[in-house]
């Protein structure tokens, strides 16, 4: 995984500058998942649970797209600046990640 350099802190991943926001977002998604468990435990109507599953799925997809954008802006862009075969590898890696997202 390509990394960028943060001043004085060594190598960090492209999402590092948004880490707190990402963690907050993931905790919110985690709460949605716990809510799903509660709905099942309380024998809530199937369609109501499916509606919440859809909302949780969309939240994860949105998070994945943001992370992918950061990967492209930082990791792939860094590889492009460096040149050589690294850019080809990063583009292929990103393409495979996009393909995985589209399959879900």
C-alpha cells in the first residue's frame, strides 16, 4: 500500500488526515448494525429490518467511496509523481478495488 509522508511523523496512509472523521462515521455505522440486531431481537417486521439493512449498506458504500477517492488522490497520485511501474500497479490495484465495490 502506498503511503504519503506527514511532516515529522513518518509514513501514513492517504486517509490519515481524515482519520477522526472516518472513525466517527464507522462508529455511527456500527451503531446502525447494533440497531439491526436489536430489531431482530425485538421481532420487528421484516420489511422494517430490510429498510435498515439498506440504510446500513448505503452508509458502508458511501464510506468505501470516500476512502477510494482518498486513495486515488494520495496513493495513486503519489505513484504517478514517482513514475515508473508503480503507477501501473496502483491503477490496477484501484481498478480491482472498484470492481469489488461494484460486485457488492
